[in-house]
């Protein structure tokens, strides 16, 4: 058995979606002053490797704390689209995997874009699903979908169609995954546990894959 950390570090000046702010770490207690060390941490709910809840974009949609813990654990199918470059991922690219998707809880896309974490290229021209492909995937009994990019939609999107396709089916979306290249098999177990807070529209997670 091999365990792979699929999570980016939370740190100052890390990549964040444009318009939000990177996390703030403030050392409020020190050994010298207080005899112990403690930080105050401030971050947006969609910082770093994180989950989107339906309530992120669907009015009156469920939040993360509405779901049973099993929503965040399951068998994942990993599709390598890293050779497609900036292409749109079409239905014809994925429908050949119908039988594997049928027996999976999560559909995970490895684009290779995590290699550009910390650079401007991370925000540019990453592969995304076509509307047709997303609509086809939403009809499977999936708990969620995950990507190693800043968003599941194009950066210039204003209506976020891919988000809405999946979130309207009460699926969760995992963004900013890391180290998917370390998983060589097409099937693995994924654990993506969010912080448990009330009315959670999203949460940073510690995602791991177990092969």
C-alpha cells in the first residue's frame, strides 16, 4: 500500500483565485512571552487544495456540513489528460472509460498543471471539460470530481457552467490537487476531508490518495 499526499501547502503568498487574498499567519503566542506557540490563521474558504460545496454556487444547495463523512471518501478513477495540453476535454476523450467510471465514487483529472503552481502559467489555458462531457459525467453516481487546476471552469468564465453542472447534482468539486503524477494506477482510494464548520460553502482539505 502506498499513500500519496495530494495537497498543496497553505502558506503566505501562495497562488489563490484572482480576487481573493492569500492566507495570513500571525504568531500571537510565543515561547518567550507565553510559554507556548500559537498562530492565528486567516484564509478564504476556497484556499489551496479545497472542496466546493453545492452551496458555493447553487442557491439553497447543501453545504459541506450537510453531507455524511462518507461523501469525502471513496474509490477514484484517475484520467491522465496531461498530453492534451490546453485542449478542451471532449466527451469522446472520456466515454471509453464508461465502465471504470460506473464503479467509481470520484472522477479525477490529471492535467499536469500542478507543475506550474507558483507561476503565472498555473492560471492560463489549463484543460477543462466541455459542457457535453460534464453533462455526461453528471449522470453517473459520482460523489465528486477533482482537478489539479485552479478551477474546473475556464479562468475567463463568468457563469461557471461546469461548476453548475456538477454542483446542481449535489456533487462536490475538488480543486488544486497536487502530486497526481505519483499515482500510476487508474484506480485508487481518495480521502478529501474538509474542516467541519457550519454552512460551509467550501473548505481547504488534506487530500490523500491510497494505492
